[in-house]
C-alpha cells in the first residue's frame, strides 16, 4: 500500500451522524499516519467519482445503484450508509434493532406500558428500529401502536395518530428530526410533553433535540465508533484482506435524557414514590424490604402494586435501573469500573462485573470499548 494513500470520505456533512462518523475516521487516520484524507459531501458527488488517484473510499451510500457503481470501480470501499439494505459493499453500520430495544427499555423503566413508534416508510433502518422496539415491548407484555410517514410534512399522518393514542404513552421516533416534528404536533394538539406523551428520538443531534418545543431525549448512536471501525476495515482491505461476509454492526451508546421523557407514567402513588426512591438511591445497597420500609407499606403490598402497575416485581425494577445507570456511565464517562460499580450499589468490581455480564452478555470493559473511537483508550 502507498505510504501516503489518497482516501476519500463521502458523508452527509449536514447531519450530526455524518460529522461524528468523520471524527471517528479522522481518529483512525491520525493513528496510522499514512492517509491523505479528502472529505466530500454525499450531496455533491459527481458522475466521474471515484477518481483514478483515490486508493480507497469510505462512503455513506444512499442507494444500491451507487454502491454497485463503486464496487464496479474495483477500488476498496466501505459503506457506512443504512437507508437501504443489501449493499454490495462491505459495511459498518449501527445495530438498529438494538437502538429500538434500548429506547423501549428506557421507556419501560419510566413506567410506560402504552408505547408507540413513528418511522419513515421505505427506510430500512427505521424498520429495524421498529423491530427492536416492538420486540422489547412484547417481551415486557406491551403492545406498540405504529405510525408510518411516507413523505414530509408528516403532520397530516401523525396528528390523527397522536389523537388516538392512549395516554400516557411513550413514543420512539425513528430519528431526531421526526421526534422534533412530533413535538410540534403535540404542541398544536394541546398534548402535554412529557406527562401525556414522552418522546425519544435517535441520533442525539443536539441542534434538533434542543430546538424542539421541548428538549428531546434521544438514543445516542456510536457514530464515532462506526467511523473508526469503518476506517480500520478499509485499512485491512487496502492491505489485501478479504471483506467480511456480513455487515459489522455497532451497538448504540445510551439514551441521553432531556425534558421530553422527564416523567413517570405511573398512577399509583406508592409505585411512583418507589421509582423516584430507586433512581435517587442506586448507589445504596437497595432491596425490596428497605424499599417497603421507606414507603411504610408491607413487602407483599409493594410486590402486588408493582406487578399490577408495571407487570414486574420491584426487584426487577431495581435491576433494570442499575443496568441503565451502568450503561450510561460506561458509555459516556471515563469513570473507573470500581467507581461505576459503587454508583450502581455494588461494593466491589467483580460482583458488579458478574451482574453486568449476566444482564447484558458483556463485561463492563467490553461494553465500554464499543464506544471508544481510538485504540489508545482503555
């Protein structure tokens, strides 16, 4: 391979996803020090692309025809686009089913049993996010109401759907732009966010999330990790390695909470108080007896109330809350594992690691590593 290879990175630079992917690619390029990177917008790619001088390509392809053209060029290329499925190129993309499942699990911990999903019709990633969301909801005994938007503006479809929802409802929008549109629809219809409808988007696009009528919670995609892994794969292809047989899937980071989900969808005062107490005392060695004593009710009454309202016992709620807190800290901070363990109510790292691996199938360090854009980070 040329020690100074020309590498083109073609992404949608107008989106948070494209810019964060570019940061991950740049991190890898700076590490190896032998790429001359050129950044292009996918919106301005011309018919003569790619050029003869380009040794390899990282492309957020929007359609299969364009991907096939790149494959026919014979240049090593990695796709990082996921609007459609079946690219003839090796791909590194988000685990969209896990994105949906992450949103559902978050809403379940807020007490929601009525759930909804809004997606863009014909977009593969939206269908996958729906599948993950519905799968996690069904596993918890919940049914999801779906709304599919064919084209913008979405309001003529989403407003009647919102009127028919049973409140309180937790809703996942397939991306932050759609979540923002839903927030405007709720404002027009007089539906309160978050007490009647709690909204989660995807991408954690800060501009979209913070310019909505109510600041929006969002599932943060590990876009830097996608860029880093895609660059590493391209480097292997340039060295002559065979492409992987399946796309490489990168799980999401975590839900970034904002005002749009700052509520508990519970009408039982004891369960509401218990949920607040759990969230405020996760660093303590919580158990059901302690929880019942704090509330001044019997253990049996508390068990029955949780099962009636949430469909799960209080011990399961404590476990869910600890897993969620651990994921947030591992994905978004450099806090040592021992401190993460303490923040989640564990006296030592090994017992926390066993708990976390049992709940997620990953040890804490492996989970954290999924979101690191650089080999140099622990």
